């Protein structure tokens, strides 16, 4: 055996002994990377909508922040279709390894489960990780409608039964259910016009094709600011600082209008606890940062830090709340 070979042989024996002593075989480097701390390769964050709008905005903002903080790329993947059903089903069926996450929202994990049979289980099919934030819904009308206040609007509806129609983002969306909740509470009637998304619904209110809508504040704010939509009331426990003159439905005497267009991050069921804890901790760290809070609040989104357990409870309560309304109103979605 040459000196060179002997040296090589000894070195190999030494490495093998070392490996045996550590209770493991010699593992090629590419396998070892899998043991590196999470995340050690890019993470897909599925946004259940087409680009544009609140869900997409939150997905991109959080994907960018989490990527920087965790030193790994978060790729936002828009999978629209079925009002969020396609994306939700895809994530529910993904491996619970933390590399496929969903930007879930009130549609996928609040109103959809209340109004339709779904190919996924909104509660047991997912691991809630962290809430990001939410925006209230604001009742808006076409400024040409001869009403300046909520009271005048209700009086107008009573005096003109069936004359007023409202636009929603689609059958069974929060913008549909919250208006049905309002009709129920005020004993008034409006014709429902369902659109594919809130943008076309608002355009028709501005054009006078329909007269009212109940969009999320984030979507409605630019049109309210420009004077193309008139706000009459808002959901939530307190007035919104971006619309200080618009009363809450609560203060107008109607309870239970605390519906929120919320957005949060979740993974498939059985996501390992350490991954959930790591992501939850990072989400909460990010949304407590003043510049991110300001950026989101500029879009009328208030941050809502929660533990995974609190977020889980929030989802259960939201589904239960909308399920009660759907039963009471006998809302049937084809």
C-alpha cells in the first residue's frame, strides 16, 4: 500500500469510526441539508385569488417579510378559482412540512364553510399558524341616491320596496352575507346582484347600475376618498380612524355586526408544532413592527396578533356565526 493510499485508507477508517461513534452512517451532503433548520429551501405561499386585492396584498407583503426574516424565499403562488376552493383544497392535500402554506381569509375559512359543501374541511384539514389582520366592511351607496345618512337610507328602502339593488363579490361571500344580515336586522328588502369579485360590484354602484354595496374598507377606501361612493355605516366595535365620521352599526343600534375581512396564514393539518411556533413567532414579530403596521393600516388593514390556538378559535367562531345567519336567512347557494 503506497503512503498516499495508506493515508487515504486511514482517513476513511477515521471518518467511518467517527460516524459510527455518532450513531450514524456517512451521509451525502445533499441529504444532510434536509436536517438543516426550517426553512432550508423556498416556501410556497398560496394566495387563493387572482393578483390584486386585499388577499394578494397581504400574501405579497407577508411573503416578502417572512422571507427576509427567515433567510429563505417565500414564493407567492396565485391559485384563483371556486372562490378560494381550488387553493384551499390544494394546500389541505399538501405535505405537512411547512413548505406549502395558505394565505387563508374570511372566504376560505369563514363564509364558504357556512354556505356550501366543500371538498376540504376548513377546521380539521388545516393547521392555523397566525392571523395577520383584518378590515371592517363599510356600507356604501351611490352619491346620487337621495340619502345622506344610514337612517335616511333605511327610510328610503322602506318607502321604495324592491327598487334598490346591491352588488356583492359573489354568492356566499362576506359582502353578500353581511348585507343579508343588514336586511334581516332592519326588516328591509334589496335585490341581490352577485358579481365575480368586489371591484366590478363597486364599479356598478359608482355607475348607478346598482345603488349599494357592503365591501371591505380596504377595497372601498380609494372610491370613498374620491367621492364616488358615500359611506353610511361600518362594521366593528369602534369607528375606524380612516373614516371618523362614519358610525358603526353597533352605535346605530344593531348588534352582531363585527364581521371582519380577515387574513391569516395556515398550513395543512398535522403541521409540526416547532414549525408552527417558529412561523407564528415571526408573523407576530413582523406585524408588531411600526412600519409594517403603518403600511397595512394605510390599506385600512389593522393587525391582529394571535397565538395559533387563538387563531384556531377565531376561525371556529367565524364559521359558527355565518352558519347561524345562513340558517336563519335560509340562504341557499347553488
